[in-house]
C-alpha cells in the first residue's frame, strides 16, 4: 500500500469515526453510560492509532492526551459534566480541522491547557485510589485489549494424567472475559457407551484479555504437548471498533443486560417466564423485581436502538463514484443492446427471430439490473438528521434557548444526491426555527408551554414522493407583520385579500426578510429564497404551514430519485426531446378556433374552458418542424406549480424511463433545458424543464 | 477508432526529455495540445444541437454513455466554417475534470517538443487572442501553436463567451 492510499483510507475512516463520535458525545450529555464512554474512548483510540500510521503526528500527539483524559473519565476519576462534553466536542472539532485542513496550533494549546487542568483534577483523585490501581500497572497493558481464539481439544485419556480440563478452562477464563464460547459435543457418545474416565469434549473460547499471549500459554503449559491446543491472536480483527463491528447483530434487551453482567441468567429466565403471563415490558419487570435499576435499563435500551440503527446504515460501504460508473456502464450495455437489436431486424427471419428472443430475455435482466442499482443509490436520511443534533445544541445554547431535537422517519430512503443537496437548506430552516420559531424559556412558560421547545425533523414517503418536515412548537409566523412588510415593499396592494398561503409565499421572495425588517418577532425568510431555489433544483417544492402561538411546519416535497425519471419522448422535425411525464397534464390536437393570439404576438389556446399560453417549440428552440399550424400539430399541456403551458410539437414518440445527465451551464443559456439523456439507439435527447420554460417565457 | 493509441505508440519510440503534444490541423495551421490532456480522439459522430447556445457550441454527443459538449474550434477562433469531411475528428480533452470535445479539421501526429525550443508567445497585433496560446514550438520546420487548453476551454471562459453572444443576439 502506498503512502497515499494509507492516507486516503485514514481520511475516509476518520470521517466516519468523527461522525459517530459526535453523535456519541452529544448522547454523553444525557448521562454517563459506561458503555458509551468506552466507545468514545475506542473511537479516540482508533484515531490516535491510525493518525500515527498515516503520518498526522500533531493529531496523534493531541489524541494521545485526549485519550489519557478519557481514560480517567472511564475509570470514574473525572465526572461527566457539561464542561467536559464541551471540551470533548471542541477537541473533536480540532481533530477534524487538524486532519482535513491545517492544524490550528493556538487552539490546540488552549485545548490541551484545559485538558491538562482536567488531568490535574483527575490526578488528584488518583492518589486516593492509587493502591488499587498499582498492581494493574505491572501486569496487563493499560488500555489495550487482546482477543484470542483458543481451541482446546483434549485427548480422551487426559484424566489419567491427573489433569482436569475444566480447571484449565477456568484458569483461562480468569485471565479476561469470555466473549464467545462453544463446547463441541460431537464426540460425546450415547449414555450407555459413555466411559466416565474419558474426556469427550472440545472447547472453543473467544477471550478478551489485557494479558499478552505468554500468559495464556502459561495456562496450558502442562497440557500443550500431548493435547491439541491452539491459541490464535485475532486482535487485528477487532481493532477497528473492537467487538462492536464484529458482533453487530440485533440483540434483545435481556441479552444486553446479561452481557453487561447487570442481571444473571437465572434472573433473566425468571423475568421472562413472568413476562409470558403478564404481557408487560421486560424492562419494567426487571426493575420491579429489583434485579437492576432504571438507569441501567435505560442505557441498555439506548444501546439496543443504537445497534439497530447501525445495522441499518453500515452494511455497505462503497465509494459512490463506483456506483455512478456502474450506472454509466449499464447505460452503455443498454445502448449496445439496442444496436444488436437493430442488427436482428436486418437478419433473415429464422435467425433474426431467435436473436430477438434472446434480446428480450436480456432486456428484462438489464431493466432489473438498473432498478437494483438505483436501489443502491437510496440511503436513509437518518445520518443527515443526526448530524444536526450538534448544530441544534450549539445554536440553542447561543441563543439561550432550551431546545430538543426530535427525529422521526430516520429510516426513510432518498437518493444519495438528494441527501447531499438537501443538507444545507435543512440547516437553514432549522436555524430559522431555532432563531425565530422557538421562544425563550421564560416566554414559553408565560404562554403556558413547556420551557423546552421541540423542533422535529420528520421524513416519510407518500405517493411516489418524499416529504421532509421541519416542525417547531414555537410562536408561529406573524402574518400581520409579513403583510405590513409586503405593503411597505409594494409587493402587495392595501386592498389585497391574501390567503395564508399567499402571505407565506412572500417569505420566499428574494431579499424579503433581511436584518432590519420583520424583526425579532418573526423574521422568517432569511434566505428562504435560496432554500426554495435549491429545492426546486432537486425538482421539489416547499410549503409553509403555521398557526400563531402553536408553531410552524415547513414541508418539503421531493421526487424519489433524481437520476431517473419517466419521460415522454416528443419529436419536432428531426429532433427528439423529452418532457418529464410528471409535468404532463394531457396532450391534444387543438381545434382551429381554439387558438387565439394576444396583442398579435403571444398565442393562447383553449383547454377545457381555460386559456393557456401556447409555445411553438420549433420557434422557441430555433429549429425546423414538419408542421407550423397548431391545429395540425399536437400540443402537450404541461404544468409547473400553478402555471400551465401548451407545448406544440410534431408528434409523440413514446414513453420511457430515462437516466438524467446534467448539462453544463455554459452549453446553453436556455433555462428550458435541464439535462440530457441517452436513448436506446444511442442518440442524445435533451430534457425539457417545464419550470425553466415558464421562467424563460416570463423573461 | 483508436487513433490516439496508435499515435501514442508511434510516439513512444521517439521518447526524449521533451514533452509530448498531440498536433492537429485547422486550416493551414498546426496546433498542439499536451498529450496528457487528451482523453481520446474519435471520428465525427452525430451531434445533437442544443438550442440557445453560443455559435461555437455545436451541441452534445454521446461518448459511451456520457453526454459531452463539443466545440467547433474554427468558430471558436473566428475562422470561416467548413464542411465536415472524413478527416474531421473530435479530440476529447479533459479540462478541470470535465470532458469536452474539440472539432478540428484533422489530427496529425504526436510529437516531442523539448521545453527549450518552445518560444513564448510573440506579441501579435491586437487582433489575435494570445491568452490561450502557451507558446510556439518547431517540429521539422513546421510551426506548432501550443494551446493552453485549460484557458481556451475553461468553463468560465465559455460561459462568458456564451453570455456575450446571447446578449448580442438580444439586441
């Protein structure tokens, strides 16, 4: 592996670890769950190790100090408090900048200074418990766990040499903790054939220990010569995330508690049997029987849900560029396939028929292939939502507000491109909700609400679309203030009767709400026009709902996927264009007297009692067409928001799924073209963007 | 369709300390671009015209599944247009990780030009754009104008030109 690849792997790995670390640190604020602290420690430890290998020496030094601090936290010498979490979060930020940008040495010094103070505090506490720790120092290494896979197969006559395998196994397990064990009963004969003086059992033990290998060898020193004993060091397999990655599987609450040694097996059985009768929650029963306290149950439940969410998100890790190129390759297969299909047309009947049949079969497979690849591109929105926890926490603290972030529908899947691009707009709207939506705690109390405000991020699927909502239980939007502002700016007239929606839409106008206007009361709309543009670029839309004193909801509607759409192929002269099927209302041939001109220039046509503007596509694009009279042509009626438009074409070619390829901005000045797609015959067809076309016409 | 491979191979034999350039002809003139910038060279293929684009922007092509814009270098250099024939080729170059095609009259060779023999751009009269000329090299008594592909086909430059043209069109 070259140095660069080591670095790349590290950068990639660190990104992931830092993300987990952040989430865990935020969680740490809720209480000092020892498992959580352990995991945080492991993350920092992994970064330390890898940064050293990848040559980030400064980061290595820094994480080393941080690790020492965390070790004290782990040993309970330093209590978990907000101050500590703050320090850890800031340190984490420093590590991120240290890795991805330039290390900021001044900040590092400041952080180390604070870390040092903690060290001192922890050190003070050490003296009291030093004696207890002393023996540990000469024995096992301080922070490293080894994992050994021990297979012990004793010869049948082992008892005759005065050795009891069970005692040896007990000695072994005393060295550390048994992570997994299996007793092999295969050699065990039927009872009548059993010779009590023979040993029939084999053991396989996965041992987690702080002791080096030699200690384990010592255990077997008298038996290793004439018995089949193997000790294998498999620490490397665990080094990443230690047991969490390898043992990642959904676990029941009882098992977690059992594993943590909070309850015993008998106690669990007892509880489980009474659960059958009473049909109550396991956790409650355990607390009731006094086997464990509520705190432990809470932590175990926390772990349970974390394990679940990990299983959902970390199963595949592929460079997304590889997926894109896979999709491109598939596109090439489809194109080659259609050229073969053309050849099959030219062949004499018998051979042509067979080839065509084979091609049909292949076509089915490639279609399914495409669907599968598209499915891989879909990823859950959970991690994107989770990353806002930190943001909400910091922003709320800045504004001296108490805010809880509630996340729902984390498992909702979106196209990865959409997820990448939705993050910034979401942050913007969250900031608005925190800044202007949620009231300060005292004010909330006066209004009879809980001191802590709630901002909810919610995602769900509905009718082929994805909805993302940002809901706050704050003061709502002051529509009167927006109206005043609209009047001031001449956007609306004094006599206008506006619906709530129309008033909210004012917020999306560029520069509607800047610092000096609507004010503290309800300054929503800071950059909302940018948000709207971003979302429309994803072919989505955004709406605001608000109830005064009760809160607001911003709802974003997005298409399921960006990369692929159902398109209608239309022909004008020799050119083929694609109109997204979702934009199409209907297509028709207008009657001669239904087409009228306005001011001698603009044309409109009557569609079901309503006049819609008519666009002659050949004129708009400056190309040749077969027909120039609307009543001889076909008109596709399209819709963008509340605007309707008739697009005049020569003919409809057909409907097909297309993969959208973007067009660089410089290629055309027309906003009516949003991209291109490659058709089955290898030709490129341009995609008409109805929304952009409406914009073009308004220009 | 593997002219580039062939060219690269034939040039491989004559390796020297100098840099290698793909040379091509527009009208009577020889131009060169650094070989590393060239992705491939393909024959003329069907170009789909994009409405409301700059004049030199001939349209887009399908390059094995990728939609690649192609620029007519004659129009770009404001030379008279000429019909495409069997020698016309599209040189696909990579400019800032984006592929773009240049339509040229014909491709000639891959040549080595040692750094030392490349002259700085002489000061022409104001009529000639010298920004995108890197220098002038000499190969067997032939003059090769070495183009700075990053400049001539940069997105910002193309965007600016497209804007100018569309503004001109509006007047």
